[in-house]
């Protein structure tokens, strides 16, 4: 057996060991207890399957109206499997990203030695997985590290069949269409993944082809994106249009003017950079202050390193020394590639990053960029360093720096228990006539599936709706339900949001009876000493 064959066997054994290893890693990290899990990841799937849209109102706040399709597998897993089995699967699936990362790297990297090339491609793939966002989401229900498989699959198709874009016939267009379907499917399942569809589409214009051909490929890719989005998200957009006259409800309601929400965008603009200087230096800014791009601290230098290398390329180009860049792989198959796959990936990442920065600036939405950053670092070094061996040494030094300084974030973990949520609903004497109001910003919709199905929940105060002098149709619907309700009424609120609960009820002519309050406990709550309260509600005596 040759050295090359033994090396390939060893590499493939490692590749196949990575997904289950990440599954066990997820178990070691502990059970997901993130804010979004407690808010809508479990509830939305339950609400869709039991047709609670309209029965409950805004139970998961703004996220009530997100496409539930992506979370259906998670819901079925939680309701049918032990918690640790769920956690293992949620770690296993992201591990399969390594195959696509390795395959993409294999199309761009050639170190003139098959053994060295294989191991270096494996190193870039593994480092891609070991990112701050990727590790923080391991074993969680966010889904970014699962949808990344669709985006990486689209990118791999383009890189793998790049020669077909210059060939005769429609083979190249078929590749572009299929890649668009995959990218669109991710977008339909989760709106922030639209940034990658835009990035891939823009990257077609970086191909060294006649403009008409580039435009045609991008156009066909865009048609694929529309088809993929329709497949996974079309049904939900139609549902939102029928109910709220806004297919993206509540987002971009300043354009759709749905009466069921305020005429605002509803986008979370907290993290979007302010000013040109911050925008131009954003990778450095959020490295120095990670809370600029999310609610949790973390450290990962891969994007700042890539950013600085790109600045180096820009400086070199301005100095007029970048007319004939070194091949990204030394002198191998991709080096002679007329379509310059490395350039395609760099444009894809750059455009995706810019669109992300302008629309979201939430770091975990950059997970695909994080996965590809180590490969992109090596690609960009090809434009700066002509000597292959020196380039490899610099790249490996960057990889080591990234690893030793890495500090992944923490979205909230709890020890594993026999039940995923560990929540027991309080006894309800008259479930068919019971109304439960929710006030405050804390997530609690995961509790709703454990109440009798007849109980109705209204989120009278949240990030979506709040009593005001200018109520929208959602507010008026809830007020009307409360006014005409003759059965028992209860309130759920978090202990430290009692003031919000009191003021919200007061605005509606209600008050809760503290003597009848019960504490609600759940295994999945990260703050066990701050319980929810379940209190009976009555009309104020002045009414």
C-alpha cells in the first residue's frame, strides 16, 4: 500500500469520525437552554402542528410568525427521544459540514504533494468547524450549523462543476440552477440566510467570462433561489399574506402596512454599525467588543485576519504589484483554472459579509463565513505571497493563532435531565374557558404545549405588542378577547418583570391577585432563582 493511499484512508477515517465526535462534544457541553429555544424553537412547531395560529396571539413575540418548518424535526425529536439523544443528533448533523469543507478545499488547494495537500485540506476543514459561532451552537436548536450544509452544498456544486460554465449547452445553467435551489431552500427556512444567496449570485459576476454569460448564470441562479425559497418558505409567506397582508410579517411592515403591526421594520438594528469608519473597520471593532455583534462575549480572530489580508491585497493592487497574483494552489489544477475558484469564494464571502453587516450584524448569522474563513485565508495569501512553502507556513501560523486565542460564546446550558424541559403546568379547572395573559419580555412559549390544549394564551406585552394609545389590529384583537371573556383569567410573568406586569394589566383595567400566585419551575431555565409566576387576574374595582 502506497503512502498516498494510506494517507487517504487515514484522512477519510478522521472525516467520518468527526460527526459522531461532535455529537459527543455536544453532550459534554450540556443541554441547550438558549433564549430562542425557550421562546419559539419548540413552540412554533407545536403551534403549526396543532393549528394554534389565531388561538394564541403573539405567544412567542415577534418570532411567533417565523417559518416553523425548520423546527419540525427538532419538535419531533424532543417529543419522541431522550434528551441526550436529541443533543447528540444536534451535534452530529453540524459535523457533516466537514465533508463539504474538505471537498471545497480539495478543489482549490494543491501543494504539489498529494499527501501534504490532503492533510492541509483536512486542517482547513477542521479549523472551519472550530469557530466561535459553530462551537457555541453545537447541540442547540438554532439551526444555523445545519442550514450551512445547504449553502456549502451550493458552493461545492459551483466549484466542482466550474468548467461547465464555459462549455457549450445548458450544463452550466443546470449547475447554477441547482445551486440556487439549495441556497434558496436555506433562505426560505431562515430569512438571514438570504445573505448567502446574494453573495453567491454576486460572485458569478467575478468569473472571467463575457458579461452576458456572467449575467445569464447569475440570473439562472437567482431563478433557482426563488424556486428554492418557494419550496421551503412559500407556504408560510402565503399564510402570512392571507392573515396579515404581509408575507414577511411583521418585518418590513413600513412597506406592507399590515394593520396587524406597527408601520415599522421590526428589524433588530442594535448591532448594525454606525458611521462609515465603523463600517470600514467592523471586523476589528467587533473583535475588540464582541457585544457589538451579539448578546454574548466571544473571541475568534479568523475574520479579522482575513480582513487584514484583504487590506494587504488592496494595498498591493494600489501599488501596482498585483497584476499577476500567484495561483491559490501553487501550480496545480485550480491554479490553471480560468474561472479562478478562489476569487469566486472571496467575492462570495465579501458580499455576504457586507449584506450581513447592513441588515443584521448578528455574528452567528455569519456561520458560513466562519466555516470558510480558514480556506479563504490561504486563498488570499496566494495573492500576497508567491512562494508556496512560505505561504503554507504563514497560513499554518494564522491557523495556530486562531486556535490558541479562540473563545467560543455560551448561549446557556443546563445539565442533562430525564425530561428536555422539565416543566409541569399548574392544574387548570376549566381549560376550555381559561385565558392566560403573558406580560414582559422573557421567553416562556415553550411552556404552552404542556398546558391543556384548550387554554388560550395572549401576549399582551412583548417586543411585538404593548398597550398604547395607538393600538394595531393585534392589540385590538387581544383587548376584545379579554373584554368578552367570562371564564378564569391568569397571568404569567417573570419575577423581575413584576413592574411591567402590573403596569400592563393596569392599562387594560386588570390586576392580579398575589395571594393566589403559584411559582412555575422548569429544568431548562438558566436562572433557577428567578421563577415565573402564574397568578389569577380580575378586573379592577374601579371598572
